[in-house]
């Protein structure tokens, strides 16, 4: 994750005061997974933004039963 200026082909998402830029390759991965959840965690052992791909009914990558055994 990096701070950046939008490129021509980026998706620009404005949500609750934040602007998120998503490049086309990442957008494809997020779309295929069923979406993305972004949380902020502030715990003793972990602090920062936590990004989680949502799983689709087939596990997000064509496998049944959830999980991803052969992505990428």
C-alpha cells in the first residue's frame, strides 16, 4: 500500500472521508473475490490497516469449500 496520485486507468473510491485508488490488476482480484474489507487494528501485537478479501461462494478462486489453494 502506498500513497499515490491517480493514474488514468485507476478506480477512485471516496468512502467516509478517505480516497482509495485501485489499479486495474488489483481491481480484478478484488472483483473476483467478492470485495474487500478494510479495517484499522490497534492492538498490542498489531497496529495498522488490515485488508481482507471477501470470499465468494466458491472460495474466491474457483475452489469449493473456501480458502485458496492455487491462486496466482
